[in-house]
């Protein structure tokens, strides 16, 4: 029943999101776009709040109870007719539900890791979105508020990193089970937890969102508040994806991510094709996810649970694994994306604002690889072993094909987009070689690409703000007028081409070593991509920085401003740090990778 409720709410909001962007597209027919978008966001906030409200009111967190109390009051009075007064019974019931301890709940639930910091990390951006919605429509105030909430979330993730024990024998830490029952029936059950892999995904996500807000500081003139609300909602849903230990909750968050991304591209896009690009993003991902849904229902029917920790100890027959594997493959292959399911990505990157491109390259492309690592390898090891030759072959073809395609591009964003497809398919290849070294390389490449590629998109956004073009034919000689920018762009280009002492070099070197133990020929052919990446990275940099200016207009442009400098410096420092000291990252996730690989190997043996 709860599952069907979520599906109906999800479908209703997808329709509402489509309507909002159609309203913006055809504003002569539907003019009150801001009101429509506000209504949609309000509805979406209610959907999210209803999902977490009862869980948030666990009887040990008094502050959370008091924060959520007005939400109960709003929901209770929303159905009143004009002039009607709420009855005393309604308010008594609300106070009773919010402030009175649940006699059926365990008294020491909060002792399970301070009601888990994970819950508050997920909740904080959603609360920030609610604050923005209730604030006056002041662009400066909205920007400061959203940046404050994004920075607070990042600080909480740093605290989470500080408390993470890499030597812990348990696979998941900070585990918290949130349950709510009514009349003896549990209607809400969510389990949160992290390991060494999801911890770094959380850190990457919370780090990139303040960057996205700063990138949009001066570019979002219209619908600024709606844009920032979608950013914070997207952050909360992404953090939930990394933390949930339940297949159903993962699927709900995985699907819900499409909605704010659709609005971000539709509201902040730079050309008239942005609506088409937003539709492509939604339709490609939605088609893959719909194939995954029957597999989740089959898993629940056979096991009676979607809890990941319980499913890790369950084994399916070989034929059943093959069937389930195709469902997961359809959903995750689109997100990587694998060839030929990659056509939506270059279009989405070109049309998206800088913040949207940063999130697409830095976080959203990691969802597919994370899904393969978290679900396919431990749950369906026989199927992964059986389809390993197919996946490595498809990934190798994609790596070489997209690298060659990149050499033919004249749009800067398309160059970086196709480069991202090549790198993520190398991640996919490393995952399906099924050895611990290549899995370690895959996770490290996800993180290194999650820093380098967003940095390149930020650089492209800086150029676009000045020259209003992303085409190489109109750029040139920027080193004379923008030396600081060209220096930073050069460092990121070197990292993208996997120069030694860069994080991409370490990731690709580990990948080639891991793939070599699987198949020497595949490893040798993978090396071709390193040569091609050097070719298109240096070619793009040379066309931008050197040569004669294509227009006298270039001489009138200034170098990066203070805001842009402080956007690029953290990305530059992290890139250098990952290249010089990768052991800190590798050691913290070694136990999680060891457990994932060993669980896969043990199931294969039996």
C-alpha cells in the first residue's frame, strides 16, 4: 500500500514538473509560471515531508519534534473550508502524536548512533528548501540562505568522515533503522548506513553543491528561488541514495532525482533546445528504471524484504540471477551511460546551466556505477560473472568510440561530456573484471572524475559568461587576457588526460593493472584511451589559450573574479591532493571493497 502511494505521488509530480516547463516554454498561453512552479515545489515538499515526518519525530529528538510540529498543523488545517475553525480534537491529536512518546517504540532508539547523523545530513538540505520556499523572493537572501545550508551539510559530512572507522569489522556504520507503526502495522521502515564507498560519495556530493550555488550566483536572473530550491532538494535526495540500505527506498530516491534535474535544465538552460534535453534525460532514465521495478517486486515476493543487509545473505538460482540482472542493468547502464544509451548526456550537458553540468558529471553519472557495486555484485554474483565478458567488451568499445568522437567535437561542453562517457565506461569495465584491485580503481576513478570533470565544466561556464559561446572556433588567445584562468584550466586538462601525479592517472593505472589480470588484450586496448584523452585535452586547451584572438572583443575581457577564484581553488587543491596522496582515500575504503569482493567471491564458490 505504501509502495503504491509513493508510485502515485511520483507519477503525479512528474506530470506536474512537465507542466511547469511547458508553461515556461509556451508562456503566451500559460503565463503564471512562477505560481505553477511554486505549487509544484510545495507539493513535492509535502511528499518528502510526509515520508520523513513520523520518522523525524522519534521520541528523543525534541528539537526535530518542535520543528516538524507546524508541518502537522499546516497539513491539518489545509482541508478546512473557508471560515471553518479547526476543532480542539484535531490539535489535541496533533500534539499527542508529535510530543507524546510512542508506547510501542523502543526508548533507547536514539542510542543507535545519535539518531544517526545520516538522518540529519539528509534532512538539512530539505529543511533549507523549505526555508527558501517560505522566504520572501529576494535573490540575494535566497542565495545566502541556500549557500549556508549547503555549507552546513558539507560540515556535517566532514564530521561524519572524522567519526568513520576504516578498521571497523562491520560492513556498514552509523546504521539507523527508522520505523513507524500504526495500530500494530509498520507502514514506514527505512534503514540508513554508510561504508567506505558511500562515505566518499557523500563527501563528494556535499562538496559540489556549494560550488554549484556559487556558479549560479550571477547567472540565474529569473526563477532564482525555484532554481535554488531544486538544488537543495536534489542534494537531499542524492544523499539519501548514498545512505539507504533498502532497495525500495533506493528506487524511490533514484527516480525522484529526475524531477529537480528536469526543472534545473528547463529553467536554467542556455538555448531553446533545453526542453528537449530535459525530456531526453527523463525518458531515457525512466525507461530503464521501469524495467528495474518488476525485478524489485520479484525480489520482495520471493524474500519478503528489500533490506540490503538481509538480501546479502540470500542466494538465488542461476536462472533467477540472470533475469534479475537484466532489470538492474537496464536502470544503471543508462546512468553510466553505456553506448548506445549515452545520447541523452551530451545534449543534457550542452543545454544545462553550469550547475547542472557540474552535478551531472560529478554526481549523477556515479549512480549507475554505484548501483552495480552496491547491488549487482553482492546480490547477483553468478550473473555478473556470466556477463563479465559482455560488459567488458561493451565498455571497451564505448571507451574507444567516445574518445574518438571527442576529437570531432567543436563544442567545449560536448568534449567534456564525451570524455565523461569514456571515463565512466572505464569505471564499468573495472567493476566487471571482478577483482579487488580493479574495484578499488573503479571507486577511485569515480571520485577523481567527480572532481576533475566538474572543474572543467566550471571553466567552460566562466568562458561562457564572458563570450556567450562554447564553440572553439570563436575562442583563442585567452592566455593574454585571462592568465590565471588559463593556468587553472591547464592543470585540470592535465588531470583529465591522466598525467602522472594526477588522480586520473592513478585511477587509470590501477584499472589497467586490474584489467590485465583479467585479460591482457583488453588492458592493452584500454591504453589507447589514455593517448586519445591526451590528444583531445591538449587540443582543446591549445585552441582556447593560445593562438591569435578570433575577435577584438576578447581583449576587453578580464580574468576570473574573486568569486570564480574561490570556486576553482578548492577544486584545484583537491585534485592535487588526490594525485599526491591517494592512500588516505584508498585505505578508508579498502575494507568495504574487500567485503564486497569477498562476498561476491564466496557466493560464486557456492
